[in-house]
């Protein structure tokens, strides 16, 4: 891989280190851990460590973003100085902004390189509270070999997905493939279900839960129908245990060759093509389906950023590391290692990335269909709003209530939270 000079070397903290006027520091970085995240991070951060003499310790968190966010809030509310850098979900900026350093001035030269909408998502009350690391949007993974074998099309609607998944699953089981399932996804009661369910609802014309102007829109027949369709999947085209799946459980079933379709994020693409994967070379990706009669897909906008804690002892050095992690060099390394989608526009035209990771240019169509979660209109209340939403959806998936009942109750609960 061609290396470019580390631009972060021009910052105050690193110049001091090179000049020998600062001690070597240990910077602590906290992050969720899915797939090969920890191993990839070690490779990405190595050039910065070698150039500066500082070291970075990663503190892995649970795979559940809901659990991760809860732990972040506890640490930050207590003014914990043990963590210097926090890897943050795209939706967390409004809720954690008061605990992070304003990076507006430090990042002034690099901000124009990133997608403006992503920078905007990390800007709260005029302060840039986190720098973009990579962006994210899920896609539909499908077994091209099994669709061809059984003469089935790549589905374009959720209804067609339900039908095709059942046909291929039944045909494979009739041939003795008893472990195969039609579709795996994320049905646990956590933030990931908010993402999945938002996609079902939005692509079926049921709105975005709460609209950009603050209107609560979730209690409507199209949203209810979309969730009821999803509730028909556990035990038919999906394992009954899918209601406890997160990303890694879904990938586990998929990567052992036991699913026809999977909804997941870009990180699963390279892992699915690894040497020990049962589906290596047998799958492709496409945009998520739409609802019947609708022509617009919806993929929840994801992505991860890095914020500098106000409470750490090495704020300048931590800021230097944040700038490096958000730089073109680090984003290119991350893209080459794990097919992470860059937030720096020019990297989509990088020939080395396109050759090594052809998935990245192809993901552009998925990214163009991205829909944000309602973190902007709900601001500090987003976590409670999302918890109410995924809890309501989960109750339908479990059969504890109908979608109509759950969404009517959800509307009342959201009105209480948002004082509507």
C-alpha cells in the first residue's frame, strides 16, 4: 500500500514529541468490536504510533450499540478521565456534545474533504464535536448461486423477498440442506432493530418515525403493515431466534452458508469472502427492497466518528490522533482492510481502493438511498425515542401485540417524551 505523509505530524502535540519536549503518552480509545475491528484498528493506528512515539490502547465494548452508548454516558457523566477518545455512532453527537472538545479550529483544513452532510451531523450548536471515520449503510446480501440454481430473481420488494426466500429455503431443505434459512437480519431489542424497522417502514411509505419537522408520524397503516410482514418471518423464513440476533449473530448464520439472504452492513462483505468463509465467491449485494407499490429503497444511515473527551489528561495528543484517524491515509487503510466506506469524497475515485475493494464504488447506490434516524429532531431525547420504538417493534415480532396496537401506544409514549 502506498503511504502518504501523516498530516497530523504538523499538530502541536506531535511537533512537541518530535522535538523531544513532550513525554510519550498512552492514549486510550474506546470502541465497539464487531468483525475484525480490533485487528484492523491496530494496523490503522500503527503509523501514528511510530511517527509520534505515543501508544494507543483500545478498550473494546459490547457489540450492542445500545449497551455501548449506555456505558459511554455513565463514564462521561462521571467526568471519567481514563478514556481519551470515544468512537461514536452517527446519531450520538447531540447527546454527548457537552462532554467532547470542540474540534472546529483544529480540523478547519480537513473538514472540506469530507461529505458535508456527515460533518453537519457531528456539528452541534456550531461546534464540531466529532470527526468522521467512515460512513455506513446496509445492503441486502444474497446467494447468487442458490438463486441461479432454483431459477429465482433478486427480490426488489419485501413481499418478493418473503416469497423467494421461502421457495429457495424449501427447495434446499428438500435436497437435504436442513440448516438453511431464507433470511437473517437483526431482530434483538436494541438500536439495530431501530435501523431494520426504519427501513421496513420508510421503504413502505410509512414515514421516518418522527419527521424532520418534529411531527410524530409512526402511527399509520403503512408502517403497521410493514412491521406485520416482518413479524411473519421468525419461524418461517428466519430462525425463531432471529428476535435475539444482532449483526454478528446474523453474519454467523450467513457465513457458515446457512442463509439465502442477509441484511447487514459493509463490514460483512470482506469477512464473507475470507478464506474460511463457506460463502466465499458465492454472494453479491444489492439495495434493500422496497414495500409493494413503492419505488424508493431505504438504508439506515450509519457511520462512526471519533470524539475527544474533555476529561482526559492528554487532550492535545488525543486531538492529534483523532485528526489522523479521520485523515485520508487512515480512511484509505480502513477501506483497504475492511471495505469501510470513506467519508472523504476523493477516496471514491482512488484506483487502489477500487481495485482492492470493488464493493466500495458499488456501495455508492446503497449510500444514495440512505435515510437518517430521527436524532436531529429529537436531539437529547433520541435514545429514549429509539428505545421506545425498537421495544414496540420487538413486542410485535414476539407476538405480544399487533402492530396497530403497538404503534398506537408508541405514539402516546413519544408524545409524552417530546411534550407534544
